[in-house]
C-alpha cells in the first residue's frame, strides 16, 4: 500500500455533525461517570479517555481514508462509533485490572467499632496495655482487641507487647 506524503503544515479535520453529537454525548456520560466514581485510580483513567477517544477516532478515520481513497477532511460517525467501542473495551479492562489489584485499603474493611478504636490509637507505637485501655473505652472487649491487633495488614509488632499502626 502506498500513502502519498502530505507536504503542507498541520491538517485540521472537523467532525461531521453526527460524529460531533456522538462525541458530546459520550463526553457528557464520561463526565458524569468521573463525578460519581469514588476511586481516584479509575477517575484518572476515565479522564484520560477524553483525549484517547478523539485520537482513536482520528486513527480510524485515517485508516478508512487509506482503504477508500476518500478525502481526509472530516471525522465521520463510523470512525466515532469505532472509537467509542474501543474506549468501552479499555474501560472494561481497567475495571478488571483495578479489581484484580485489590486496591482497597485494609481500613475499608473495618467495622465502625474497629475504625473508631483504630483512629483512637496513637500514631506512634503503643503497648498492648495502652491499646486495651483505649479499646475498652469504646466497648471493645479485651480479648477481641488482643485478637484484632494480630492482623498484620493493620499493625506491625516491632517487639513483644508493642505495636505500630501501618496505615
């Protein structure tokens, strides 16, 4: 396949009215998705797709130009449809990656009582006795606290009877 070289400066392509409407509708839906997303990781990906969808549409339109020989002056709805489908695929893959990485914090899995006690514990190290005193002030039984501080996802035990919060 032979492609003629373009010797002029940058070439500006416009969207056909239908392609522009498709893009704007997708952007509105994506903005709503970003605003409703709680994960900063996914919000960042959704924001990047704003640029990617336009690049993908341009690439698909250029491919169509080489296939058909039609002038390359607009981005048509067929290219935008393809770009939306590709972006949708990447959204699904991003969600799968996010779920597999398990990016949630161990703190997200704490009960209300555990969260209250965790927040009340000193930021620096504390002894088992200090922890028990704090836990019982919030009605957490001593034995429950002693089992709970053994969770290595929440606490580090630098030496016997001493603990540090990890998060």
